[in-house]
């Protein structure tokens, strides 16, 4: 006697899934799996600008490791999968649910000279231009937002701000200084990378530099100054090669001199306080990078450096009145940092919007560590860059 006679009937009654249903289920599974991998393990990223040249090049496609520093729990869990912050001209996420910053354990911490992907801390892209005086006033007041016009401000959660990629040159607790274009950390010269670029003034004996030579070595002529003087953008390992050309009589860094302040406010460096800080992109600091648990005294001279940290990044109700400082209406004279901060700079030192212009990167803005390049192209594939680690390509 068959005790399980009913099973055969159940199997007969069970309908086979349609092809559409099978494809639908497979698509849902793939989206869920890809979202989990993208959020907590690894994410693809494309180099959009030349700010990291020649370490990383435009149209390098790379993977960013989330586990290197620990994956973040999303601030905005209600979002369209596999999309960052916009879709069809609108937002791809909902602010109905917003979670506080949390990060799982990672393999390690952000270290000096790591190439890091992070959410842009000081706002997003300016979509529509405003008159210069109004634009800079808005940037100073609403640096964390996207300025869409003089009357429209769009605030984005941390994890939905635009992604940037730079090299971390200083970590929390470091003292950073730039002297004539050279980075110093805690009084010691920082590491020089062979493919990092800067601008040099070249003087010749009257002959020019052949266009074929520049093209073959991918050297950009920035300007011709007259009197046999040229400005070239050179990688560190190209300086000697250019110096050895028979017609070249001198090669020298072309940097802003110490104490020089650009006329345009748009070229001012952080903290945009030219009365107290006579800094520029090539002569900067010394500046201490804030570290969690460290306490600083607040003064009229240094408040421009710390205002944004206290008010925006660490989410305090911060106000200033008559030269005094208040949190939640209570007067304070000092402040203790709640997070670690980092200083990010592009390897293309004269063509990079980085921490010199907008300041510190908070730890909750860190996305992950650039891992390896899986595709690279420019008028065809760059075969030598495929499946190479970022650390190998940038050192």
C-alpha cells in the first residue's frame, strides 16, 4: 500500500512556471545579489577627470573595495537599486527613512597614500551658474548642498553625494604642510609618486620642444610665456627626461609663491579666510587634521577651519553671536571632535579640486579603497593597464 499516494496528485496539480515568471524571478534575484555586493563588498567606478593623472587616467574603470575600510550601512535604505543619486533627472532615493552613520568592521583603516573613493563633503556639482558674488556667498553658506539656482537648494544625504577619488595624504592627528608644492607630514617630506603631475617652467636656448616629443610622452604644454619659456605639465619621472634635452637650459617648478593670494575668491583655498591664513595651493599650512576625541580651543582666528565640522559634519545646532560660540544655546569655548578626518589631494596637483579648496573629509564620507583597474581605454584599449592593481599603477 502506498502511504504517500497524495504526493503524486499534488505534483500533477502544481503548475509549471511560465517563461516570463522564470525570467522575472531570475532578474529579481540578480538585482538583489548585485545590490548586496555593490553596497557591502565591491563597487565599480570610472575615472571621469584628470585630477589623478598620471597615476589614474580618464576612462580607467576600476573596482572599489568596501571591505578595505568596512562597508557603511546605507543612510538612505529606500532607493532604486544600482543607481547612485539621480534617475531620469530626479532623485533615485527617498528621505522617508534615514539611518545614522554606522560602519561594519573592515580589513583595515585609511592609511596615508591610499587612493580613496569618498562622498564629496562640501556639496555636489553646481548645475546652473549664478552671478559670481551670489554664487560664492551661497557656497560658503550651503557648501553641503547642490546649488540649482539662487533660490533652490537641494540637500543630499551623505551616501548620495557625488563620488570623488583622491589620494589620502594625511590622516587624523597628522600635521600637514605644503612648501613650494611639496607635501610635508609631521615635518617630514611626504612620499613622491613617479606619475604624479605638476606644472614646470621650461627655458630653452631658443629652440622649441618638438610636438612629436610631447605627444609621444603625453606631455601637455600648458602655455608659452615668450622669451623661450614654456609651461609644461610633467610627471615626476619626466622631469629629468625633459631636463636632458639639449635645447633645455633650466626646469623649475611653477608654483604660487608663499603669501600669494589669488584675486578671484573662487581660487582661494580652505578655509577661505585670507585675513588669518595667507595660504595658496602650493604653500599651505601647517594644519592639524582633526582626530576623534581631540579637543581644540575655539578662537576668532581658527573658527573658519572648524565651523563646518561642528555645524554640518557633526550635526550640532551651532551658532555664533558677538564673537562667542553656542551649541544648543549653550556657550562653548572648546570643542571635542566626534569623528576622524582625512586630507585628500589629487596626484595632478595643479588640476585637482581637492582638500586644499574644500577642507577635510569626514570618516562617514569614506566609501572605499580603489582596488584594481579592470578596463582602460583611449582611442583603443590600454592593454598594459588591464587587471592591474591601483597601487602598482600609481607607484
